[in-house]
């Protein structure tokens, strides 16, 4: 095998590995390494705790559906946290955990 041919093979392998690493980075970014996902999860946890507090303060059953205005007093500056990934939240009934419109942002 000529030296040039061997160099071309090595170059091809290097490019292949380089391309693969991009593939893996891109893949993991859309799932477990999404930094917005953890923040969103924490937000949904805060919303769920606010719902439970609202239900106990107002003697509501688990099937009660609090509105955004009902929950506002339980957050600093009356601001309900928002999804950092621009998803929208569905508050749900007290007994049902809230969820985010971004499907990878799961809770609990
Ligand atoms: Zn989200």
C-alpha cells in the first residue's frame, strides 16, 4: 500500500470519528443533557406544591382545578415560573401533576 493511500484511509477514519462525535453530541442534547429540562422539572414541582397548598388552604378536593390566578399568591412576586424551553404549562387538577407542552419535559 502506498503511503498516500494509507494517509487517505487515516484521514477518512478521523473524519468518520469526528462526524460520529457530532452525531452523539446532537443526540444527547435533545434528551438527557437539555439544561432547560431540569429547570422545567423544578418549576413543575413548585407548581404542584402550590396547588396542594391552595387545596389545603381552601379545603378543595383532589379533583379541584386551580386557575393561574388561584396559584399566583404562592409564588414570589405572584409570578408563576415559566418553561425555560418556551413550553407551556397545563396546571391540571390538584391530584394530577402539571405538565409541560414539551414532551421531553416530564414530571414527576
Ligand atoms: Zn418545559
